[in-house]
C-alpha cells in the first residue's frame, strides 16, 4: 500500500491559513489521505482555510471524495469559537458537496456547532471502513474528549484527533467530556494499536509532529497511571 498511499499532514497557520491568528494560536493539523492510483482523497478535520486545503489537493493531482471529522469542536469542523468564526465543513460543502463521515454519537453535536443538516453527515459505528479510492481507513470510536470522538487507522498510521497527543491527551471539562470514558479509550481501545504504528495527533502540542505508539507509550505522562482511580485522581476534571 505504501506506494499508492497519499498522506499529508498540514499545519494550520503554516501550511494553510497562514495569516489567520486563530489558526496560528491553535496549531491544528489537517490531514489528507488518498489513493495515488485513483487520484481520490479524503480530508480529516477540514477547518480554517477550505480553499487552501482544496488547492493543496489540486496541486498534488488529487480530487476530494469525502471528509472525516474526529469530533465536533469548531477548530476541527468549523463554527464559532472565542468570538471568532472558523471555516469548516459547512464551507467545504458549499465548494465540494462530499460525504462528511462522523461517529454516530457526534451527529447532534456537529449539527449544533456547524449548522449543517444531519442529512449532510454519514453516521458510523466503530470498526467501519471509509475508502479513499482503494485505501481503507478504519474508524475507531474513542469517546472521552467528546462523546463521538474517533481516531482513524490507515496503513500503519493512527490519526488521533484530540484523543491522544504525543504529550498529553484531550481535555474532558468541555461539554460532552467524560474522564472515565477517555481513560477507557486510552488504555483499552487504543491498547490494540501496534507499537510500530505512527501517531499523528490533532494539534502540534509537542516538538515533533508525529511519533511511534511505542515512544508515545514510553514517554506520554497520561499513560503512566495503572488504574482508572489513579488516572482520574491525576487527570479527571
């Protein structure tokens, strides 16, 4: 699959939305995943600069066939945040009316934040596959940061949104957050991901933009507690 896998990690505020102060502050990653043989690609968490994202795809000779959302927060799918309006899936649909793939539990949250209709969204269960050409992307439900947070596994790569960073994990004190659910997602659901998988997070909150799961498990402090009670005492909020 390596020779046909198209995979790009774009940093908002640097690679796209270069003059947007909110993008530069939030340091979100946007991901492009596709099949070089067919020229089809999907975008993960399109926000800030929709035309810029489409321009990158066009320059690479790829065309957009879908979008995937890790969770409902406006810096990932668009909406209002900190008094600012962030472009996102609503703007994407106006330019490219493609399916927006979300975890089923996240549908009401995304429609509320973005004002897109639920008919614009394709609801999924954990374990579902979304195809970018002939490249399969596995959807993994990892609640905790939000009820319908999900990660994406493709060809030895895990795009984790705000569920897990190289250093730390997503906060649980925002609406829909659940510390116990996040602990379960980190220690049980993601425990099945092999050590040689490369983790690609939703934000640049560390010196490096990616790392193996082995290194993340070795150095990430949120993975050090040995019980739910210990984890909740340290990180539950």
